[in-house]
């Protein structure tokens, strides 16, 4: 096993050489690009919501000005439309927040799964069967403890 040192006393696995790019790392790159795309999409949605909020604020300001000049009909119409725009932008903020939390949880789980897969791959490369069994036992024990929480 060129490039991997296993110290049985410390139970550390050290990789000295860079690992070649394989299908798993390419998949990780796809996940990373997808994640970046989601962040950009959320930013565009938030920017749109901010513009809607400002237009609603301006329309409510127009409502106050119309009311000041005793144009009640115009004040009522602009007030209703301003409140509707503010409600729409508020709804967008809430939905983006929920979506962001859900996506964050998804990518955290994806990251954990990818880490476990990489650890399994490294354990498979160990030539000493008794040490490999011990590592697998430690991984199963760790996994079981994590699932109990």
C-alpha cells in the first residue's frame, strides 16, 4: 500500500500522496456546484423580495401622502396594494428561510455520508486483516452511538 502508513500504536491512518480524482470526487464536485447554484438562486429570490418590499413601502408612503391631501379613494387603493405587496414579500422571506434550512440539512447529511464513504474506502485499502476488522468494529460502534443520540 504505497502512500499509506498505519501506526498500530496510535491507530492513525496517514495518507502521504494525493489521491487521484475518481468518480466519487467528481460526484462531490457536482454536489458542490449544485449547492452553489442553490445559493445563487436563493440570493436572486431575496433580492427580488427586497425590491418588492421597497415598492410596497413606497406605495404605502403614497397612501399617506394621498390621505394628507384628502384623496381618500386614492389613499385606500394605494394602501391596499402596499399592504398586499408587503404581505407577498414577507411570505417570500418566510419561504426562503424554510427552504434554506431544509437545504442546509440536506447538504449536512450529504457531507456526512460522503465522509463515511471515504472512511470506508480507506479502511478497504488496509492490508492487515486483523487491523481492518478492528477499524470496522470501531466504525460500527461509532455509527451505533451516533444513531442512539
